[in-house]
């Protein structure tokens, strides 16, 4: 019985150690963005829309290259767009998402239902799959 209890205690500890921390910061336009820490040592975060149900009437969102979490002085580098990160509901007004050059990964469905008329820009030429 003690072995089982010890095993489940370690399992619970292992699972909680993998939990990812998220925090919200608005873009320069005021659009709500959610950041998830994906590498705490190197201070890398992924980005996505903070709210996929109600979308404020923005047409452009600029994702910053770095972002500060409240209470911390060292910034995090935005390196990834989360899976279905900008999957927005019908009737959204979002037409442009400006990404920083530090983006290393754009996850599956990152802009599904979001960008209808997409033009290639200098920052996304390395991701031809994004060019719809």
C-alpha cells in the first residue's frame, strides 16, 4: 500500500511539474493575447488570441518580439504561434496579424477561419504553408 501511495505521489509531482504557465498581455492595438511559457530557461513563449469567442473589432494585430510578464523584469521572446492560436469565430474582423522575425514555429491551424486574403510579407516568407 505504501508503494502505491509513493508511486502516485511521484506521478502527481511529475504531472504538475509539466504544467505550463500562461499570462495575458494586450497587443499595441489593445487586442487581448495569451502567452504560454514553452521554455522557462531560455524565456520562450507561444502566442495566441486570448479570447476565441468574443473578438473585439480589430482588423490588425501586431505580435511583439518580446513580452513582459507582470512582476518580472526580464522579457520573454515570442518564438511560436500556438495551435489554432488565432482560430476565431464567424464574423471576426481580423485581417492582418503582424508577426515578429523571431517566430520559429507556426503551429497547425494557427490562422484557421481568420485570414481570408493573405499576402506574403518579409517576416513570413520562410513559412510558405501559411500563404493561403
